[in-house]
C-alpha cells in the first residue's frame, strides 16, 4: 500500500463529504447528555491517576529504616505493609 504525501492526504481529506447529524443523531446525543453522570471523573484527574503506579522511591535515614523494619517485624507484617499502614493513619 502506497503511503500518501501530506499534500495527497490533505486533498483527500478536503474531498471527504461533511455529514451533518440528522434528527435521530441529535435525539441520541440529547439522551446521552441527559443521562450523563455528574459524578464522572474529570479527564485531568484520569490523566493524573495514570501517572501513579503505586510506587514511591524514598530515602530515609538508616536509623529510621531500621526502626520501621523492627516495628514491621514486631507486628508480623512486611515493611511495605507497615509503612502503608502508617501513611494511611
């Protein structure tokens, strides 16, 4: 399949027919708008969530690291679980 040049693409795009919505399309769009959930998550928030992978790289003093590790062991949980618990408090 031959690749189009930018000029060829623009020429084909300009020749494409413009389709205006008919009554049925407008009715369907109105129904969709009426059913829209106002609690929908804004696009900016979705983008922000995509950037979060649940990992945080954090440097702490060795003494604090040791203390957290000891506390986690004492509580019978992993260091990660213990830190998540502490952060959530």
